[in-house]
């Protein structure tokens, strides 16, 4: 069958509706008995569409809901990146972290401040508090999966008007797979290097005239090129949806995810000999094999996540609906991890294979529960000669969290040359005796409204306003009772110029706030003003090749005030900077260049600087580049169809060097450096209507690189060495 370039979503929808209308009319038409009645010629409408079992569903997205309204990406006056399911499948991304390697301007922290789970920087700002599942806050500390995910949307820039408290970098929203009215089943199995094994299933079954059940499931058991690091994950996500396409649509779903990993705190940075100047890079990763692991097989990171969600959508008309979501989430986590350390005075000239490596223990646990009720009204109408797209909503959130440390015994020290991954451990190693308990309970309410006004042809104005109130009670051992209250306003505005259906130019301004709350160490009787962030952005979006290829670019400045410490292990939280900013420009392309050639790529250039600090912080960090903020990142993934059955592809991931340093004291800052890198991957796929076979090669050239960085400059985590993964998928 000849493959054609897919049309724009609206063009394709219109063609399909015309075809259905013609068919319906033909069925109702009776044979003419009067020979004088003219017979119209038959009209056939044909177009390509993404079939449920299509081997390539593409790297473009259609309607985006992560901005709370159903819009095409070109109608949103903010930069937005979508990692589609097909992109994740082609690159064999099995976690949210591996999927986000395709997002330019994004980096990863490693265990920063004792934090576990997904720990992300976007545009140079912390984004671990801006993680969402289907538009509902999901910020607990755990490693997220993608077996149940249809796509991941990254809405860049301050977004508190839409989502409440947040950071300057943007929002990362996972969109769950939803049941549909077509029976479909896919089962995949992957085996690979380092004892990698993974099985997934995705079953959609029609169970009524307008009802369907979808179940996604996964089990993963794998080792790593880091000898001794292991992961075990299993999960299931059933969703029942009924009333599909009717005035009242309902769904009930649950996500269960369990992980049991041996955590990896990498290798230590090592200092060079000599004096330290204020801006001099003085530390680099310890030069040992990328496979060398200084932890123990008795270390663990265990997380159990249960998220139940009910959704009711009531449609008054085609343009007006109310969507109400009720979610209960329960997160349990426990960590016992080993961080390798080098003693004082050890530097690049004195280190040998016999140099002692200490093993510092990180041991803690937590139990968190959230209840969220969120209701959004969206409508379109005309008034005073102008078109309006209105969003109004309310969000209620109750959060409870208990945290504690474990009475920790350290593993015996080892040496640089002999990691000794299986030492004789103390009898109480890994115990769960709790100490230093702390916690909080908070209630939040957010009320918001937004209007996108087409005030004249080709011009739209976006105005949004939100108010959030948070009332939280904290407790620690030193301060059994402490209350914080916040009342914050957030704003969003944008001006769009759309001279035709294929191009958009916009200017946007938005802001965010973040109180001293669940994201940081619980307060010990200290109240800080809320963090504030603002983003100014100028951008453009184009649809080329009849809508098959989407391009975008954005020029922005993001500024953050009253930045907090992320350290969860210290007795108090403290501020890091009074003001810092990132100036950046981004370029991105996604879609199909030709009927056989798909691509997804982006480049982000960032120039970031700390502008001002508080008196408690080291004045020498003023003027420095913020931690873990490379000057550039880039990514490319592309595939080409050689024949009807064979498809070949590959990708590149590049990051500039990233800095790490402490912020306390008044002495010159010792700066650690995670060097720049380029990693290459390959893919070869043989695809048939009922099955696929795919080979992925990760890190083809076995490049030594460092994936996550601990921001105070004490450690860095090496990325994977070369690995092969073979996947077989059955479809029926």
C-alpha cells in the first residue's frame, strides 16, 4: 500500500466525516423508480489515518489537554513539547526519565538533598514539584513508569495560573491511555544486556454500546551496566469508561506501581590540588570504570504507589462541558542507600587504587496521601463581535505526609580500586527503626478563570487569573506544632497572531509561586515568603508539509525569586538565592519529512546566572551559572522506512557541561564539573500487521558520560554503557 503524508488533524477529520456522511446517505437512499430522476456520480473520499494497530502512529500530537483546554499546540501561547507513545516505543524508553531524554533544556539531579525518585531540572529550574498525571498533581518522590502512558506533555514556563503552586521551568504532565470503542491487544516482551527483562500488555475491550475497559500491565526485572545496581518494577492500570460520545461520560481507573531497586549514588567528585579561585572548576568525577559501584546489594529503594481516579464529563453542548475529577493517591517509600565519599585532603595527585572510599548511609522513609477534587468548565461563544474560549475551575487538595529517618549503620569502607560490592555488613544494616519523625497536613483551595479572546481576525488575547490559599500544620521533633498560611495570586497572559492556518506568532507572560511546603525540608518554626517566578516568552509555531511537520521556536527569560534549599536531611530549610534568571532560545521539530521519514528533535541554548543572594549564603556564588544548567542541550530521533516491513532509526542526545557546588560559607566556591557528552542510539525494526520485532542499541559507541549530578558537588552518576535490547510485540 502506498503511504502518504498525513493531513492536518482538522482536514483529516473533515474527510472522514464526509466519507461517513456519504455512506449513511447511500444506505438510506432508495432505488429510483422514475428514469427522469438524475443519478449523481459516486464520490469516493480516501485518506490515511492512524489505525489502532498501525506500526507507526507518529511523533506529532493532535489535541492537547495539558493546558486544561482542548486545543491544538499551535493555539497555546507557550512552548509545549510532546513525547508521543510511538517515540517512546521506538527508542525503548521504559521510564518517564528515559522518555524525557527527548526533551531539550531538561537535565536530571541525582539524590539531591536526599531526594529520591524523578528529580528534574527544566530551563535550569527545579521541576520535581511540577509533575502531573492527567492534569492532577503527582509530586511524590518515586520513579515513574510509562507502560500506562499515551504521551508526556512538557508545558514550559511558569504555569501556576493553570496548576497552582509551581516553578519557573514548566509542568510535566503524563497522559494516561484511555479505553476506546475498538477491540485491541498488544503484548510485548524485551530481553537485553545486563539481564534486562520486561513484559508489557495493553488490552482494550469493548464491553457495551458506549463502554470499554482498558488494562495496561508491566513487569520489569533488570540489572545494569553499573555492577550491583538492580531494578524490579511491576504495575497495572485498569480503566473502565462508559458513556463514550454521549452527554455524560464517566471513567474509573487505578494505577498500581511497585518498585524495588538497588539505588545508585554514583562516584564521588575529586578535587584537584592547589588554591581555589572564586569561579575555577576544581573538582571532576573520580576516574574509574563506569561499571564500578560502591554501594551494596543490601541497599534498597522501595516504593508503592496507588492512585485511584474517577472522572465525570458532562457536555451541555458541543462547545460547553464540565469535567470533574476526584483522585485518591497513596505513596509509601523507603530508602537505604550508600553514597561513596573521599576523605579530606584526597585530590587528583594523591588518589591511588588503595585510597579509602567511605560509605555514607542515606536512610529514610515516608508515607504520603492526597485527596484532590478538581472541576473545570470550558466553553466557547461569541459576544460583542468577538470569539471567546473560556476556562473556569476550582481545585481542592488535602495532603498528609509523615517522614522519618532510619537508625542508620554504615557499610564498611572500601578502596578506589576494589569496590567490594558484597562486604560483610553490620547486623543492623538496613533496619527500619524510625527516628526524627516530621510531617504535615495541608489544605489548599484554588479558584481560577481564563479567557482566550479573538478580538479581531487573526488576533487572539489570552488573560488568566488564579488565587490559591494554603493552610498547613507542620510538626518536627524540635517544633511539635507550627502553622503556615499562604494566599497567592497567579497570572497568565498571551497575545497570538495567526495570519493563516499554518503559522502562529505569540508573546506571553506568566508567573508562578511556591510556598515553603511539601517540596522541601519541613520547617522548624521558620516562615519564608513564597518563592515567585515569572516567564516572558516570544515564540512562533509552524505547520509544514500539509501539517505533517511541526516546527516551533521560543525566546524567553525566566526569573526566580526567594529560591529554597531542597535539602531534606537538614534540620531547617534555607534560601539559596534572592534572584536568578535564565535567558534561552529553543528550536524543535516533530513529524514526518516524507512518507517514509519521521523525526523528532530539539535544541535549547541557555544562559543562566545567579543575580543576588541572601546574607546567609556565600556571596561568591553571585554571577555564577546555576547548578546543573548546561549552556546547551540537544536531541534528535529519526526513523526511515526502507521497505513496507523494515524500518531503521537512531538518535543523539547531547548536553553541555553541568556545574555543581555548595552555597554556604564565605570562602571561594569549589566548583565540580560533569563534562559535556554526546550519546548515540540505534534501532532496527521488522513490522508486520500482527507482530513486530525490534532491536535497540543504547549508547552505541560506549561513551563515558554522567547522567545525574548531585548539586552540591559530592557525587555524580554514570550513564549506561553499551546495551542491546530485543523486543517482540504481538498485536491482535
